[in-house]
């Protein structure tokens, strides 16, 4: 028995002799792999719009030539041959609300560059103002229309639909008679395309597709003449315009401003309230300098500041459901008629389209 005990002790001693130096070497490597300049906090940060936030970092090496603080890919501050611990007050509202990347970029004397990165979430500094809707009038709406886009142009109503029947029905874009709800003129897509949001800019009508990455552009007067098409990455959900740029949602909290001539992305905002991101942004409408967005699968429409991404108002549209739904699906469809200053809403497979009035 003793012989086995002695043998076991010898094995443990030998193992310790071999493993301890390896473990010590591993620890040394971990230390050596540390950043030459690093943030003094491990967790990601959060702040409110309009507030400055102190960003502290420490220079860990004498070989650091310069340190740059980047916020959302822009250099906010640069230090030459910095030493010790440094604190910088960051104005985090420069790019509006949303989640941004914060990077500490160190350039060494030998030219090597290393980066320490964190995330910074900027919340809105205001709670959305609660608003309700009153139904002013209601009109018949085609119950076979799976409404994806709704828009007025020169007093005429246009609608775009999807085809959730697995290819059995075509997505369409058409002009609708407001009083009767009948589709006057229409153009159908190939059943492999799932139509999404629409908007009209000048004489061109733009129609997104859900997962096909295509935006089709038609002459709004005939609808049967396709002028061109664009290709994009990701999903297409809602679409509107501010008179200059196309404004597009993809079902997340992000909204993209696109060039109507090239469909290139000009800028992006993220939609946040005072709690966090608002996702599921679907059908869009641009009204008096603000973006209105259906929140998918809810009876909520939010009003968004197009510059900062802050949610300004939250509209409870549940009063519309008993009148318009009638066995249909979710609320989706916002249209503002500039010629009459009237606001209309409907939903997918709804039997009614309603003129509505916001009330606090």
C-alpha cells in the first residue's frame, strides 16, 4: 500500500514540475496580450440622449505613439504620446439614439495598431407622449388585400399588398377608389415575389419586396409600366419618403434613408424610446416632418424624429380594431392625404379603411 502511495506522490510531483511552468507561461502570455491602451471599464455603457459621459482609459505601454477615441467610426479625440490614465467627456448624442461602437485605437512606435472596443447604448431622454385615435369616418376596404403599403398622391389612394397564401395569390400595387374600396388600376407581381411597402415620389411609385431584395419602380399613372428596379441586402418592410429621400424599414429598429436615383443608403437611424429599441417597424408614413410607423403585430403606431430616432409619440389604435378588423389580421396601413389634411388607417384583410383623428 505504501508503495502505491509513494508512487502516487511521485506522479503528482512530476506532473506539478511539468505543468506549473506551462501554466505560468500561459499567464504571462495573457498579460503580454493586453492592449497598450485600454478602457477602465469592462462592461458596455448606457446613457441618455443629451448627456455627456466620462470615458476613462489607461495607457499600459511606453511604446504608444498615439491614441484615438472613435465613436461610431468617427475620431472624436486624439492624444500624442499619452501617459497614465486619461478621462474624456463624450457627447453621446452626436449620432442620435441607438447602439454605437466605442473604440480606443492605439498606434505603437513600430507602426502596429491595436484596438479596444466597447458598445454604448444611447436611450431617448423623453418618454413617448401617449395618444389615442378617434374614428371619424369609415369606408369599405377590399378584404382580400393583405395590406403592406398605403399612400396618397395628389388626392388619389394607392395600396400595395403581399401574398401570404404561399404563391396562390399575387402581390399587387394598385390605385384604390376611396369611397367604394375597389381597386381601379393594378399591377400584379410574379407569385415568387412577396410585395411590401410602397411610396410615391414625383411620378414614380416604389414597391419593396420582403425577402427578394428587389425594389420595383413604376410609372404611377399607369402602374403597368416598370421603369427600373433596384437590388438591396436584407428584408424590405415599410417605405415612405420625405420629398427628397426614400425612407425604409426592415423589421428591426433601424430605418434607412436611401437615394431614390440609386437606392444607395445615405444614412441610418435607430429608433429608441427611453427604455430601449423599438423593433418590428413595418408600414411607414411621413407626416409633417415626422415618421409614423406601425409596430408589427400590435395596435400601436409610433411617431419618430427622423433626425435623432427618438420616439416622440405612441399612438394607441386599438379603437380601430372592432370597426375595421372583422376577422382580419393585424393593423397595418397609414396614409395621409395632404390635399385634405386627413389621416387614414387600415389593416391586413380588414373590411374597413378609416379616417382617424389623434387625441391626447
